[in-house]
């Protein structure tokens, strides 16, 4: 496969205080809120040591207790997946993923993807970044065989699920018509997450109503993606879904690190994305991380400077400012990655995703003049996919835009970008740029792998285990106890009971 030369880059020079020739109010602010010019150099030796540790963790079969849980499998997974596919073809996990995706694409016009957290956010990020912004609204001819995609099972919102089912009931009436058939992918590594399991029950019941309880479609158009063991796997077996039609999330890959397992790859293939280019991008990033020196290594750069900003300069709010609205869900995916990986022991930066310029009209004031607890990572895209929209001359010039008639939206965005970052720099507000050459599978593969490895690096630099999320269990435990304690009564009667009636 021919891929353009399209490496992503991290540019952090604005995070470093410029040499101050004399005292000025700005120089004083810069000394306080930006990195000293030799600080990054000083941390390079430690970074190399930690990189060596992270690389060595990939090989550990029986990790010592201080490293548990350890789920470093995601680091080499993209290359291994490609190698296995090359060797075993259809019999490899990627081969099976592509086969099941093909089945869903050929036989349905709609696919519901159920999952939450790491079993949802990656696929949603890929959908929003890489599919047409109005994918689900496009006529079938324009979608070229790609089904519409809906995400559910990521909350307990009764009405949202009810409205999805209502839409399916009304849009899909005759299961004999391929354009009215629908399917579902249910994703849960543990197989026991209540949000997803509850939605799956409702969706399965709806499917049974639509196809009939004996229909073969129930086994063919429902694809579970789960860990090697668990309730979802057992349920799939009990429902008669063939073992070969259940995709596996490897034990050694944690939920929020699983976008390059079938968790992300099956929905991606259903959406018609080039999953090999995604994996190639991710594998290239792993190679860069392991082999490149600091100056050409965005993983080391991003981990180092964000670590220093949080831990040494107290920038505990980490804003991912995405300058393309198609990347908002990549930001949300990173929110979870950072929160669940490093938000432990009363530490860890708080992530915030902002879409610029949209949020310059909401959060912008706080970013410019509010609490000095933020570092802003701009996520910018060099090359747009579509030809630039030029303002052009208009007969009526009351809006005064004729002066910019030859300017395009990318020109205006560029002015906004430069103007915003200049304004931040003038107030010693720290910003850096994560530069994407464009938005395509190969680039997004690099970006997601870069952020995942950088998060692990940061965890190791802080002495925090980036794997596992023990804090998430607290709410689950309480929710289960409350559910078990309250009898199976309709809501009104439970309310009456609570009131002691
Ligand atoms: O990162 C994680 O492990 C979590 O966010 C999980 O992905 C999330 O809790 C969903 O879990 P499961 O896939 O087991 O349903």
C-alpha cells in the first residue's frame, strides 16, 4: 500500500520561556507559567530510562505486584495484527473482523453499536473524524454500501434508547428488504457492564420482534466483541451465535487502549474505513516511539512537556483545543484515556476538550483570563479534504465582507488560530501544537497510538499505574447493591415503598 509521507508532529516551543533580557511584567509571568529553557533538556535522560522500562514491560510474562495490572499489549498490537493478517489471512483476528464487517455491510442498512467507555469512545472518534459529517443522512447511493451507524449502550437514558428503537420500528418494517434490515455490534470486554448489557437486552428483543424468534438473522447480524471469558461470551453461545462469529479483545489490552482491537476495528470496517491504514499509522507511531531520538519523537515530547506542565507548573487542567469539529470525539476519547489512566492517588490532570473556534465564544474568556491552571494543546489540521470555500464578492455588502472576498474559510481559520495563540502568548498562557497533515486513517492511527503511549509514559514518570481504573468500581458497586436491595416493582410502587406507604 502506498502511503503519503504524513508524519504528525508536536511543536511545543511556545511552552518554553524565551530568554528575558530585562525585567518586564510579561517576562515575570513567563518565568512563572512557562518551562525554563533547560528544563526539557534536563528530563531527557529520565525519559530515555522510562522509555526503556515501558519497552521492557511489553515482554513481561509475570509482572511483579507493583506493576499490576499491566496491559501493555496495545503497544505492539497494530504491527502484530497486520503480520497475522498477512500470514493467516481470513483465519486471523483481522480477517474474521473484516469478514463479519462485510456480512453486516452486505445485509443491513443500519448497525447499532453498543458499548461504553473504552468499548465505545474509540469507535465514535473514528466515525466522527473519518466518515462524512452527515453519513447517516446520506442516500444509500452516496454511502456506497456502508450502513448507517448508531451508538447506544453508553448511558442509562431511557428516552434516548426508546427513541432509537422507535426509529428502527418505523424505518425498518420488512426484514426481507435488505434496505430495511438492521444489525448490532455489542462490545464489552468484561461482558458484565450494566449499561451495555441492559441496552443489549432491549436491542435483542427488538431484533427478535423484527426478524422473528427463529430467524437466522438473529445469529448472523448480531456480533459480540468481548474478552476471552465472561457473561457476554456465555450469552452469545446460549443464543446460538457461532464461536467464530464472536470477536475477542485480548486480555493484555485494557479497555481504553483497545481501539486497535475489534473494539474499534469492527465498527471502523463496517463504516467502510481503511483499517489497514489505521493499523499502519499506529504501528509507525510505535516504531517512532521505540527508535527515534527525542527531537523526532512526538510521544516523548508530548509526555515530557505535559508531565512537566502538570507536575511542576501546576497546570492541572489540560485543554485539547481541536481546530476541526470532526475531531471533537477524538478529544472525548482522550478525556477518558487521561482521566482513567492518571486520575489516581489524588493526582492527574483534568482533561477538557474544546472545539475552536466554537468554544472561543464560550470557554475562550476563561482560557484567556481565567484561572492559570491550564495548558492548551491545539490539535490542528494542515490540509483540508474539500476545496476551500471562498467568501466571494456579493452585491449587498452590508456585512462588509467584500474586503475579504478572496479569502477562504481555511484562511479565516488560520487567522483565528494565529490570533488566538498570539493573545495567549502575550499573556503567558501556555499553548503547544499537535499538527496533523490531514484527517485520514493513517494519520488518526498515528495520533491515537501516540496519545496512548504518551499516557503510559506519563504514568510511569509520575509513579502512577496507567492501567486499571479501580475508582470506577465504587459507583458500580453501589448501583448493584441498590438494585439488588430494591424489589422488582414498577417505578411508582418503588417510589411509594421508599416513602413508606
Ligand atoms: O478503560 C476501561 O477499561 C473502561 O473504560 C472500560 O472500557 C469500560 O468500563 C467498559 O468496560 P467493558 O468493555 O468491560 O464493558
